[in-house]
C-alpha cells in the first residue's frame, strides 16, 4: 500500500493549500499523474505541492482551478501562500506596500523589487543562498501584482546610476531589466528618475529607503540592514525622509533625461538598442 503522508491543514497557508488540493483532486477521482496531465505538469509536482515540498505558482493555481472547476479557490489561496513565503521580518512591509496609495523609493544598489524581472530577481535572491529560491522568487513576483490593478498605487522610483551598470545575472538579464524600466517609465502611474554619477555627494549616501503614503493611515518609512527591515511612522522621521526624497528628486535627471540615460547604458554597456 502506498505511504500517504498525513497533512495538517492548520500548520501553515502552504499546508492548507496542499490539503485542499488533495481533497479536491480525490473528490473528483483523479490521481496525481492524471491531474498533472490535465494541467500540463508531472504528477510528481502535484504530489510535492500537496505535501508542501513545493510552493505553488499563480499559473499552477489557475490551471488547477480550470481543471477541477473550483471557481477560483486556488487562485485566491495562492496569494496568501506566496505572501507566507516572504521572510518573516519582511511580511509586515509587504502588507503595507500592498495597501499604499503612493510609493516613493530610492534605490542605491538594486532595481526596486516591484520593477525587477524574474531573472534579475532570481539572481538577487540567490545571493542569500535560500533553502527555497523558487518559493522566494514566486513570492516576489506575486508582490508585483499590485502594479497590475485597475487602480494601482502611484509610484516614483529614483535609481542611482550604479544600479544600471551593476551586471546582476549577466548582460542578457540586464538588457531585459533595463527594457522593463523603459517600459514602465511610460506608464501613467509610474515615474522613474536616475540619480547620475555627476551628482556627486547627495542626500542619501547612507542608503536606500521607501516612503509609503496611504489614504487613511499615517505615512511609513521603510529601511533595511543586513539582517532585517525597519518601519516607522514617527512624524519627525517621516518629515526628514520626505525632505530627503524631495532633494533627491531635484538632484536626479528629469524623467525624460532618465529614459535617455537608461537607453544609452542599455546600448553601450549591454549591446542592445531599446
């Protein structure tokens, strides 16, 4: 007799998802290979998701809903599952980011997470040698869904020019990443500025930060160190961060000049004309 692993649906969102997947599959009399065939994957992958050894993606969940006729159950569950895969110290920020009406970010080292391509994000996340790289990657890609809403948050990103030159993942990955920045730069709700090398010393030499504004809640500033993230709604800190961000905006290239700078770096450094 096959050794069927007992599942505790209360253990975590991932365990609940796996238990529900098994319950709905068995209710329709399907084996794991049969469901896998219906959703264009292996039965082994279905089994790994059911036993929490693999984190489901949104695409997997949508295919399961279509195959089992579950009326979006798994498409709704997967957001909760992927959010739970984020580092514990980051989950509170991700929750606030998803509720924000306005996001301002200054990034000194990397492209902001909401603007990263999948390959760029994979290369960034791999530097931390996580136990489940693909789970973390899926969670980061899930965060980006807030930009796909009918009414997304207004967003303003200032990127240090060094971000454009640091070859995360290699030249092909960087070409695609800079193209994504150019694509977003033309969106009505997004503005991207480049803080050029020629700016010299500036207001935020001590690092990156994010400023979140809400319709009905106090503003929040978020920073990170090597180990964790830090949020505060302290009015004096918010005031200082807002002033610093205004200075960065004034020092950075204009939006139009920034598009030209990204295009130039993309062509000259990564060998691709945007």
